[in-house]
C-alpha cells in the first residue's frame, strides 16, 4: 500500500483508521474482515491487535511527526533570512551572488549548524527565496544614451542585406 513519493501522510486519518480497527477487534470481528473493512493489509491488523493487547488504545494513538526533526528553529531561520538580505559581501565575498555553498557557509556562521549545499537550497526554498541571477548592469549606465545609440548609430553601422538583383561571386551558382 503506502503513499506515492512526495505525498504527505495524513497522520490524523491514519490514527482514525487504527482506532476504527481497534473498535472492530473489540467487537470480535475477525482480523481478515477488519483488514477488508478498514482497507489495510492483514498483517497491519495483526500488529494493531498485538499493540492493543499490550498497551491498550493508547498504543494505537499517532506517534507524531515522521522523519528527523529540523535542526533550525524559527529564530534561526529569521537570522538566516536577515543574513541573506545583508548580502554575501557581509561574509567577505567579493560578488553579490548567493550560491548554495555561500548559503551553507552563512548558516554555519549564523547558527553553528553545518549543512550540505543541497540542503541549504531546501532552506532557501523554505524561506521563499528562488534561484535568480543578479542583473549585471553598471551603476553608471545611462539609459538615454543607450537608447539614442540604438536608434541612430546602430542602423548606420549595421550590415545591410545585398540587393536581390546583384550577381553572386560564387562559382557554384548558375547564371
């Protein structure tokens, strides 16, 4: 059975299913029938029956979150975001481009927790940051002069296509 990859499990629904199975088992319904009614494998019902016998209904309550608990708390995430807004130059880098290696370095500096760059990318996503490249334009850039150059000078120096009636110098073309 299980869940497809990437689909979050609904722990409350799973607990409700176990408790329904426990009620049916207490009523004397055979394990195979409980499995059919609840929609699980027979082995799961057998495990539930054993847990019910050992620890009662409390043993079938939800266990909590799945997976490892996050190492960064809300305050850590705020410090990281503040560091991201200051820019990589604040950490001593020459350019204003954040890379995952630099973000991992920032996390280690701010929170004392070492992350691999691939995990740093996940933290960036969690904070709502996306992959972008900074616009590489000079601060001294003069938009009016650039526009004027494109409109006046560029047409003067741009190559123009040959006239259609002109003869080709290629020996491959037939007369």
